[in-house]
C-alpha cells in the first residue's frame, strides 16, 4: 500500500512542476506543441524511474557510512548522481534508438536534454532528504515522472488552444505560460486535502 | 547577437580590463537579456526558495558564485575539452563548485542550509549555469566569461529577490525573517512563525496565504514579464 500512497502523493499532491518548480526549463521550452510534450513526458518517466533506484543503491552501498568503503562519502553525491544521470540518459537514448526508431525520431534533441532537467536530479536529492527505502524510491520515481508528464501535457494542450485567444502582446508566450502554470498549481492544490493513507484504508 | 560580436573583436587589440563591453556583460543580463524573464533559463531550481527574502539572497549569492567560477574555469579549460565529452566535463566542474557551496553553507548557517535543502544541489542542473557555459564561456576568454557569469547570476538574483520581497511582505507581513535583522513590516507579529493575534505597531495586515503558495511565484513572474515587456517592446514574443 505504501507504494501506491507514495505514487499518488508524488504524482498529484506534491507535483514536481507545480509544487516544487522542478524541470521548469524544459517544461516551458518544450510545451509549445502537444506531440513533443507527450514524448518528452514519457522519456522523463522512463529516466526518472531508472535513475532513482540506481542512485539509491549508490547512496546506500557506496556513499553511506555502512557502505562499501565504511566512511561517510555523501559529499560526493552530486558528482556521482549527475554522472549516473548523464550515462543513464545516454543509455536510454541508445536503447530507444535500437528498439524504437520511431520514438527516437519523435523525441529528437529532447532526449539528451533530460540530463539537465532539474526534476531528475531533484528526485534523487529528495529521495535522500526524505529517507525513502528502495521500494518507496521506485514509487517516488515513477509517480514523480508521471506527475511531470501530466503537467507538461496539460500545459501544452492549453498553450495550443490559447494561440487563438487575444492575449495582450506583452504577455504572449512566456508570460502567459507562467500565469497558466500558476493557475494549474492552484487547481492541483485542491488535491492537498486528500490523504492517500486514508483512501487505502490504512491508518 | 551581441555575444558573437564580442567574440570577433576580442583579441584584436589590447582590451581594457574593465571597459564598456565588460560593463555591458554585467548590466545586460539585468534587463535586456535577463536569464529568467528573457532567456527562460534557471527557472527550475530556485523559485521554491522565494517565499522569504533571506533564503532568496543566500540562493542568489550561491548562484552568482557558481556561475562566475564555473564560467571562469570552463573558459580556462576550453581549448583542452574535447567536443564530445564537454557536457560531462562542464557538469563535473559545476558539481564540484556546488559541493563546495553546500559544505560552506552547512558550516556557516545550518538553519538556512536545512531550509534550502535540495535546492542548493539543484544549482547543478540550473540551466543558467549550463546555458552560459555553452553559449559564452566555451568561446570567450576567462575574464570576460567570469564577468558574464557574474552578470547572469546578478540578473537571476535580482528576479529572485524581487519575487522574495513581494511574497514575504504580502504573505507574512515581515521582512528578512530568519536572519539577524528580521523585522515586522505590516504583519501581525515580527516573528513570522509565532503567528499570534497580538497587534504591534503595524499589526493591521492579515496575511495573504496565497502569496506563500508556490502558485504565487508563478503569477508574480508572469506579471514581471508582462511589465518588462510592456516597457521594453523589443522583447515581445512575436510567435
């Protein structure tokens, strides 16, 4: 049950984009068309779902005090995490290219750009500050990725429609995207009252 | 672009240490080329820290440090970095500087370190740092890159502090809460987390909780962009 709780919590209630501003750069840059937003969202779920368990294992078995080296090496976490993320993205890119050239062509440049998506590194850092265990980490990775996917697909759909509206020139594009994100954030905030633990019948 | 022009002229004649172009490197990002409102870089990591002014200032200083020194070091190494692995090299430089910042902050001011939590680490993936390294430092001399880094850090910090000021004054009624000079501006209590109903000199204001929520930061930046583009017509999005 804990798995589902954390999934729902990280996807809806504490949405990465709308509550923590993670991954805003690509969120704003890629949300002009629904199709690319959809592809990038899928890629983020994929990368987040893979890197977080790996980073958890590294943190637990290499860097922590009762790890392989028997000393506290956590100050190395930034460098190691970003290296894992960069290489994972590279790997994902190769796998996608091999098995699904169509998806690879659709994602194009956005796949390598996931490396510098704050949501990926942010997920790994949140996992440490919140002291998740392994299965919770997997749930958080998948849930966070799904929340990110949901947010970017929603904003892309809205931005496609708002092109036909008469927005003040100075607000067109970026300014409007910020205000829309704020409104979406308010909408998601209404989910805050939901306690997944109670829904699941637990205490 | 102004940047390509400076690249061409650099190295022709002996440049003054702090001439007009160097000054432009610092002042440009404050308005015409602001990293947040114009280049749309670095919105990612730091908006969550802007609910109070003091963490915003700390964050701004940290980002200025990282942008300036990573630009300096990348620029110094630019002729030795192979093109294919430049991303990794840049990330390692940035990650080492951020580790330095994190440990320093942890030593100097633990409560703020706790409050900023993951956002200090997220300076690594702050697109400003990476974007400036790619766009400027890889093609420019160290001193110019250093100034460019400071300028972009300042432009970023300016937005951060403006948003922080608005959110703290209207959300908590205080100013600089959490620091040594915490003061009550209009709110019910000088100490924002002891939210008593005792009225002080300026206790007439009821805190607006919307400003504390993350959505308010989005609205404020949206409106800032609106104001800036109404003034500065050449920035208006034509698409």
